[in-house]
């Protein structure tokens, strides 16, 4: 692809964008795609599109976000605003102000935080900052209930845990969640810089030309790399291998935990 054409103005359509978008729609169930250059940019787009959805609907004051403690969503000003750890945020304050923080797994706190002023709930199916923290099925059910009760949109950050890394195409699928907006990056380009926002039809319908843009987003080289990756994921055996190796690793770690559980208890008693 680099020998043929790397980039052309996004005033022109090229067929590789349509092919990547079609693959992503098939995997995610979300029919629209906005291409950018990275996962952080994708998260920034998700936040903008969520607010634009409510503005278009005549609810411009519905601008708040509910995010989870220990979340990491990026380092641009918007994505940083919904990143939990203060050592990332403090040097760049003030950021977006209308962000409520909820402990991951606390269903009652989530229900109290999400209201008719919430634009969107922001989640990672598996939090990767400072550990590995999978969201529980019970908490996912509370997210669905909060969506239904208030109409709040759901943003799924799949930059780290998406595109096959959990044995599913997307991590939210394991939880039975139905996001309105999904951020992808990292794995999508298999080393080439490419990201994307996946949108539901109703959110896409609320946007207007010029609301957002990306000079190099979805260029030919990036899209060709994404197609190579998606081919490998879906028909090249990668997804099946993740499931097989993941199951093997999980079983092995469980056996190790069981084997050394008494040793750790004895060590703790000795220290006391």
C-alpha cells in the first residue's frame, strides 16, 4: 500500500475505509465509524459526540459524565478528565468539571451518580491501570439499569481490552452491554497509528458535517494495516488462539493460587 498511495485528502472517498468500517460494524453491531489516529483521539471523539447528541436533542445542559475510579482513558484534555488517577490530571487542571466518580463494582453508587443530567457513562470492560480489574456481571447489569432509567448514553473504552484481547471481539460483549459509542485503537493498526469511534445510528444522526475532523484519520495505509489485522483476527485463527491460550493461562494461574494459598496465609501469620 505504501508503494501505491499512503494518504489522500478526506474530501475524497477511498474504498478501504468502507471495508474497515464494515468489518468493525459486523464485529460490534454499531453501524457507523469515525476514523482517527489513536485510542486517545477516539475517546475524545466519544466524549464530544455524546455531548453533541444531547445538544442536538435540545438538552444542552445534559453534559455530565460518570466515570469509574481507577479508570484510564487517555491524556488529551477530554480523555484526561475521565481518567481517575489525580497524578495524571492535577498538573493540567482545570479539566472538564462535570465528572462524577464511582467505585467500579458499587452498584448503589452508580445508581446515585447517574441522573437526567448525565450525558454518558464511561466504562472499560477490564480496567488496565494499576492492575487488571474486570467489571462484574452484576455491575454491568447496574449500568444497563442506569441507562434505561435515565436515557444516559454508554461509552465503552475498548482501546486496551477490545479487538480480541478477551477472547471476544469486544470486552463489553462478555458483559452483555450495548454501548452507544466505542473507542478503539492500539491493536487495530497492528503497529500503525489508527483509531476509530464506533457509533450507534441515533448518535451518528445527531452529528453534523464539521463537528469533528481528522486530517490523517482513516488514510489508506492505516486502513490497509487495519484490514490485515482484522483478517488475522477473524479468519486467521487469532481469536480462537486467544481463547485457547487464555483458558490455559487462567487454569494455570488458578492452580498456582490454590497451591500457594496456605503458604501465603502462613507467611501472613508469621509476620503478625
